[in-house]
């Protein structure tokens, strides 16, 4: 069954809204799921990015369905949590009842974001030596599950 990209429509939460930047098709050879990349905006200013990877729970367990970055000058305003909450209805439209969000164990801000959006810490997982994240220096990931 071929993946169909959906029009995201309006995605917002409190003072944050998401604007679609790009979509990327699946690349089975590289292990990539189909994905959406959104800018995180407050008013007209972009404050970060958030990605939604529409892969199976098993395939996304280590990398997560959702990944986000808030620009350093915009941190401390809960923009990542607001962006996640804005994205959750879109994930539901894709048939998801839960999503995985991961972060490094020493990333306190990201762990707080996962907890703020209702994430349950499933485990802290060692990254396999063969994984690209290991080769880039990561050794462990906190795996959070969020029920939508």
C-alpha cells in the first residue's frame, strides 16, 4: 500500500502554529519513513522545526515519530511541547493512536517536553553499534510513548 501525504490544514496550539516546509517519501534502503517537516512559528517568526515520521511503531522505536528543535534564542517558552500538541491531531489523521518520541538521556529540556505532552518513559535503550546514531556519537536514547 502506497503512502499518501495528507494536507495538514491548520495546526496550532496556544500561541504557536506549524507551517509545512517539506515532505519526504519513504526510502526503504536507508530505513527512512515518509515524513513531514514543519516550521514552528510564533506570530510570524520561526522559532524552530518539528518533524513527523509516519512509520510503524517498531521502525520508529529508536528514532521516534516526532523530532523537534527550538532555536537557542527561542528556548524556554515551551514551544516544543506546544508544537507536539499541535501535531498530535495530524498524527491521529494518519491512523496513529500513539507516537514515540526519543531524546538523549542528558537532554533535560527534551525530557521535560516529553513529560509535558503526556509521554511515558518506556526505557532508556542502548543504541546498537551498527546504528547511524551510534556512529554520530549517541550511545543511549530515552524512549517515550505518548497516547494520542
